[in-house]
């Protein structure tokens, strides 16, 4: 994900601006535990904690969740989590996929 984050920061930086983008705030989730860990869903809880921290830092702004492998699973589950119904998280899901992955189980 680091190459994506660097590319996003370069693409969103203001003309003549510094290293980081000024129009887009980019944050990465640091997972406390490795793996999904069954019903505990540790990665989901880490993603929700990161969204809480982002909300405290940036306020009520639109959020795009992006992940690879387990991170994508955590992003999709976080986007469909009941506590974020009004917070506007949006997963990036490839077009043409059946179903509604953000809805959750």
C-alpha cells in the first residue's frame, strides 16, 4: 500500500506545495494483531479505531477506504459497520462484481 499512498500524495499536492497533498488527508491503519482471527475480527476493530481517530482529526469528511487482501476485507466490513452508517465511508470496489460487499453479513 505504501506505493499507492506515495502516488496519492504526489497526485493531490497543491501546485508549488509541499510533499504531502493539501486537499486529501491520507492515513494508514496499523494493525495491532496479525490476521483476521475468526469471530474476533481484530483487523476490523483496528480499522474502526483508525476511522474514529480520523474523525477526531478531520471531522465529518467523506472517507475512502482502500485495502489489499485482509486490509480490503477490513475496509469493506468497516464501511458496512452500523456505527458508521452516517459517517460516509466509501469502499473502492471494482465494477462488475456481483452483490453488495459493503452491506456485510
